[in-house]
């Protein structure tokens, strides 16, 4: 099924965090909090301002974002749990840095 959010809403998938601590301890699913990081799957066209002009969203499909713990509404599409929320509930866009890539290479 294809889904397109309306106005200033976005559809995203939570990005699962590793269930292993830096010390090598495995954290069971029941003890983990839901991740507050996600990947944008679809975006709306933007909201209308007071003058009736459409304001485009700052995020785009594929962006990795950080959002509030209780933000959004959980929905299920094609047996996949996704979130739909307003762009205002997104706190920021996660951008890749060279440090993370250097750690993976080591």
C-alpha cells in the first residue's frame, strides 16, 4: 500500500538501536525503550501560511531524524509499524560525520 501524508505531516520508520552495550551485555527487548530516531519514508506537501502560500517542509524522504519520546501516532501499513507525526514534532536531522565512519572501518 502506498501512503502520502497530508500538509506538514511525515511518515517515518523507527531506526532500531543495537541491543548490545559497549561492555558486551545484551539488553532484552522488554527492557529497551523505543528508539527516538527514525528515517523519513514520505512527506506531505507542506502547510498553508496565513496568506495561503504553501510552506515546504525542511525534511525530505531518506532523512534520519530525532523526535520526542511520545511524538507521533503509531500506524501499521503492510504489517510494518510506522509513525506519522507533524514536522514540528521533529527535533532535528541527524547528519553523518567522518568520526562514525572511521570507527566502523577500525
